[in-house]
C-alpha cells in the first residue's frame, strides 16, 4: 500500500505536461476516484491515508497540504525519484484513471463527487469517508474503468503499406505535386 502523496506525485508526473488545469482540487478528486476504482477492482485500498469530506468534495489532507502552495493554479513539478517507487501494475491502473478523469475540469469532478447518495454526501463535513463506504459505492454505482485498447490496422491510416510493402496513398494523391 502506498502513501497518498506518492500516488499524487505520480499523477502529477503523468498529467502536469498534458493537463494544464491540474490543480490541488482536481488532483484530490482524481485521487478519490483512483481509491474507489482500486477498491472495486482489487479489493484493497490504493493508499492508506484517510479521505475526508470537505466543502468542495473528498480531500486527502496530506495531499492538500503538500500542494496548497499552488493555490488554485496548476501544479508543476514532481519528485521523479519517487515515480519509480510505484509498481508497474499500479502505474498502468493510474494511467487509466488519468485518461478517464483527467479530461474533466475540477468543477465537473466536484459536481460528480457531490451526487446524492455518494460517499461525500453521506457524511458530515470534516468526517472521514471510510474505505468501506467508498468501496461499497464504487461496487454498486460507478462504471468500470476500461483499459485503453487501440486495435488499429495498417489500413486505418492514410498512406498504409500493402501486403507487398508498397506504400498505398489515397486516390487523388499525386506524389509529383507534394
């Protein structure tokens, strides 16, 4: 089991270059979803830190304090030495989490965590959202994370090679005009 700050560090490493809105708020929501899906898929917590119900949704206190210096600005930089502490199975899982939830804004993620009957909505502000509550919710309510699978063939691309290795361009293309 990991510390939430190690998982957060890996997500920052993974997302900060491609995601220009990875704020502390967004990072904490993605951690919540990572914990929930990990509990659902593997039956154990991804990290051992508590998730608390704060006014703007689920928050891991240690992660919040690690990145609060960024205020509401995008988080930049990570500890690259700690990236290698995460095992490959977990890295692959986190890539899928980042792909699914990284595309949403912090506001959208906040609204998603505030659904009626969600773990956040079922506890009082400042209380812990227990692992059991999160696991039960994700098992019964959240759609699964589907790993990214790219099943392309050569024919799916413009300018593919035929069975003889000859480059085939779309009709109307003239090499002399290029």
